[in-house]
């Protein structure tokens, strides 16, 4: 039983093995005949390892694909190289895996179909759009069929609209560059055509039609044909296409009428008159009586002769003004203002009735009148004459409501200067501010006329503010055969004569600017008109009285300093270390003052080598003088305050401080000025230190320090002296003691340079009290040193007496000297403290 069970199990396993074997063999057979699962799009399976692209597609490897990464791309049958042909008038259109043919635009298949496959099916023929759609082109255009298309052509007289090629617009044959008409005709455009017609005032020439493009016209002379409408007070003047009604010679339009108009009405012209104020001059009264004679004899047919006579009378008056020169200046300027106004009014009115053109009238006394008369217009006009040249825009000359010929004139008279002598000058505020920046202490400007008086007048009477500026060139008058050349404190100014509320006048510059001067003339530009002249303005940058005091005081000081130097060198009894300080102080002041007198003025106005050298020498010698003043203070301090504690500085220290310190300061200052290009030495007006960039402090700094130190020493020594007077001689009278002390104190003020302290407080150059005090005290420093060290010193006076006797030949009495010395021994002893203090 157990054996049979084992057999049955074995059989079951055997059956299972057989079935599994058969199943595996079947599956292998199935796999051997299945398609590849990786075939790409647009392909079909060939075998388990191969795919084939569908018709119309291809791969890189060809028709069969064995690589799973390859794809089937569409074959473009229509692209190059061309593999198919659609025939004429057809295009090939590619599709995925195939293609088709279509007729090109403007063509269609006979069958009416849309596509075909090959050339044999091509029946494309032209489509006639014009027949199929008669309204395809818009109005005023014609449809013209073309091979495969059509065009819209405009009718004659029209052109295609660029914005719409199917629409036509009218051609303007009369536009610029296309006018087909003769120049004497007027082209009239209309829709689709044009006409050539004569303008108003013109007519066709005989035999010429009016309208076609061959029309030729001629002017109609309304004046000779009697077709004009001029008033009987005017004369007809024919113009091309029209006419004008002009006033007769010597006539002018009535009020409310204009010149050269068809409606112009005229009246006879009379000599212009002007109401003048009371005349206080017999010479001026005689002039106006002569002018009234011209009025009575005035003939409007010859205005030019009247102008000549009027200018001749005015020229005689200006050449010989007579009692006008005796009038006070305000009254004389008032008469000059009236004359200029009267002259301008008369010439402006009379010149309008002169024939057109340019006129220049010269007179024996160099008076010149230039006139320019022409119709109103625009553009620049130049007027020239001997004294002046003017460039202006002609539109400026024309009056706003005046259609008469435009007048521009220049009246130039050198003799008019007699009437305007010593007139004041009012500078433009900006120019005044600029000058005050340049000249800190400027007190005023003193003008002098160097050109003729040039009165400019136009038809336009409103010339206070012109639309376009006017440019002038005024010639300088030659006096004594030489041209005027401005100095360092002078300037050429373009000025005009301005009326004030009292009907007098003065020179002003507002609204005018000077462009430059060259070859004896000055160019100006103004935005208004009046009477003009070139002024040589002298700017008062210093007080003349102060300048005289400075020169006289320094000259006297230089002489006294020379006497001091000779005294200190020749008088042996007074020679000491203190005398050495006195001597070198006087030498420095002498050299510095001499250089100041000779070279301080920079006459050329240009900072050259000479001016810089003078400035450097002045810097050094005045600093040296102050250094010796500081040594004077030290000597005084050792003498009075520390009288028992030393003998003062040695000579080598004196020379080192007196001359070495200023040399060091000047050398450093000059080096800094050169390195930084400060231009510290030399100014336009004076050869002194330039105050710009603070360079002046190279002098003011040491001076301030020395003056302040010496001031302290001065106060200290005066206080010590008051104590010494009481100790040395208690019995001396108070009055005498006060007098000696006062003299000593005042003397030491000048020796120590303490008077220069006034300059440190001179903040305002126009403070006349401080200016005069400072100038007088310091310019006379040499005189005070001579009086103090020479005249008040007994030993020096004794030497002077000896020299005087030697010069005069008298013998000097030893007895007189001894007795004089003995009799004054007590007095000398009493005064010795004060002398030692000095």
C-alpha cells in the first residue's frame, strides 16, 4: 500500500514535468513570431527586431529601422531637390506623408477644384478679377486686368492715394514745382483739372485765351486808363497788378490816413515846430529866430536845402555858443537837452519827405549828418560816416503805425561837447558793483568826452526798448595828433544822454555795453536809442588830497632819514649799540620809502617783471624796518625795564634778526607764490602784494605781531619811566615831569612803530578820519625820528654847530662850549632819564 502511494506521487510529478516542458516550448515559438514593441510613430512592424517607415516617411538609416532610437521623418516632396512637378501657374504644398498642388493666386482649375496631385491634372488658368468684380476699384479709377492679378489706374487729373491704393485723389497741378501756367498767370486748381487765369489787375495779352495753360497776361495800368480811385490830393502810381495813391511832394497824409494806400488823402506839409521853454541866452534866442526864418521861407519841394540850412545854423551855434558857456552847468545841460530833442524831431520829420536813398552831409566844422531813407522791411542795414558806424535791423527803424518811407539818421557834432561839459555819469548798477569789487575805495568816476556827440534818430519814436539791439562803432577824436589811450584807472565807456525829470540830463550806461576798442574806435551795443558818446572815465580810487599828503610826507621823511643816517655814521659821541639799531631802522625806512615813491604806481596796468620786483623789494625793506622797530623795543626794554640785568643783544644777533628774518619771510612767500601760481607780487594799479588768496598776510601777519609787542613794551616803559622820574629827582616839578614824560612817550610811539596800529583798525577804506590820521603819522615817521634822535639830542646839536662853523669859516669857541656845558649840567642831569628813555 505504501509502495503504491509512492508510485502515484511519482506519476503526478512526471505529468507535471511533461506539461511544463510542453508549455515552455510553446511560449518560445510564440516569441519567435511576435512584432517588435519599440517601432516609432509613422512606421509598422516587420519582425521582432525590424520596423519599416510608412510611405512618405523615412529615417536616417533608410526604409528599415533596427535601432529603437531612430524615428520616421516626413519626406518634403515639394522641397529641393524637387521630386514632383505641379506644372505652370501652380504651387506644391507639402503635407505629413504626402503633398498636393494648388493654382497660384490669380489662377484657378478649370474644373473648379482646389487641389490636384500631378502635372497631368494641371488645368490652372487666369482669373479675370475686373470682369468678376467690376467694383473692385473705387471711383475715379479704372480696373486693368494683368496676368494673374489686376491694377487700379486713376483717371487723368487724379492720382492714387498712398494710404489706399484702390482710391484716387485729385492732383493739385498748381502746387509748388508743378505749376504748368505761365509766370504772369494765376493757376486755379479744380477736381480733375486746372485753369491758367490772369490775376486781378492783369489781362490776357492780345490774342491769348484766358484759361488754357498757354495763357499769358500783362499788367493793367490803372493810372493811365483812369481806372484808379485816388483822391485828387494824391498822385496815382502804377504797380504790377495794382496801383498806389501817393502824396504830392511837400504833402503828407491827413490824420488817420496812411501812405501809399488806395484811400490815402493828403494835406500840404508845414515846417515842424516845437514849444520851447523860456530862453535866457541871447545867442540861443538868435538861433531860434533864424530857424523861424527858415519856417517862413520853407518850400516843401526842396526839403534837402532846408535840412542843410537848419544844420548849418545849429553848427554855427555849437561852434560859437557865446553866452551859453556862461550859463551854470545845470542850465547849460538843460539847453543841450532841448536842442537835441528839437534836432531829433525836426530831422525825423523833414527826412520823410526827401527822396529815397542814402545821404551824407558834411560841414566845415566836422559836423556830419547821415540819412538812410527806404521802404519798410526787414534785414540788417549798415550806415557809415566819419564819426560813427551803425548796424541795425531795419524792422526796428519802422514805426508801428507808419507806412511812410522809413528814416534812420546819425547827427555827429564834436562841438556839442561844449554844451555837455562836466556832465555827471550814472553807471549801470552791475557795472558799479563790479568796479567797487575791483577798486575797494572807489569814490566816483570822472568822465571826459573823447568822441563826437552822436544823436541817432529813427522813424520809430518808441526806442526806449528795442526788439533787436543796435551796434555802434564810434571813432575817437584825435587831440594834439594823438589817440586817447586809457590808463590803469581809466576805462572807455559807451554812454548815452539821458533826460531827467527837470529836463536837464546826465550820462548813463544802463542798457549799453562796451564790446571793445581797436584802431581808434570803440564798439558798443545798446537796446535803446538816444545821443551817444565815448567817455574816458577816470575812476577815483584814492583821495587826491591823501595822495598829495603821502608824496609830500614821504619826500620829507626820505630827506630827514638821510640826515639821520649821516648823523649816526659821522657823530662819534653818540655811537652805541642803540645807535646801531637807530641807523639800520633809518636805512630800511629810507630805502623802502624811496622805492615806494619811485615805483609804487603801475602805470602800464600790466604786472610785469619791474612791478613784481618793486613789490618784492617793498615787502622786504618794510618788513626789515618793522624787524628793526622790534629791536628798538627790545633795546628799550633792556635799557629801562632790565637796566641792571644785561646790556641787550649783540650786533650779530641784531643783524640776523633785522635782515635775516624778513629775508626768510619774503623767500618763503615768494616760493609759495611761485609754486601755487598765486601771482602774489604785483597788482594792476600798484606794485604791491596781491590781496587775493590771503597773500597780503605775509606782510600783515609779522607787522601785526611786532606792533602789538611794541605796544606792550611802550606801555611798560612809560609806566617804568614814571617811577624812575620820582626816584631820580623827587623835587622836579610835576608840570615839567609831565611834559618830559609826554614828549618821551610820543617819541617812542614813532620809534616803535606803534602809530601803525591805526592801520590795523582801518577796516573801511572810506573812513577819512582814520585814513588821514594813519597817512600823516606814518608818512612823517622819518621826520619824527630826525627830530627825536638828532634835533633833541644835545651831543648831536653840538656836532651840528661845529659843522656849521666849519662850513661858514667861523672858529668854534671851546670856552663857549665849556661854559654852556657847565651852565646846563644840572639841567642835563635832570633830563638824562628822559633822554635815556628815548
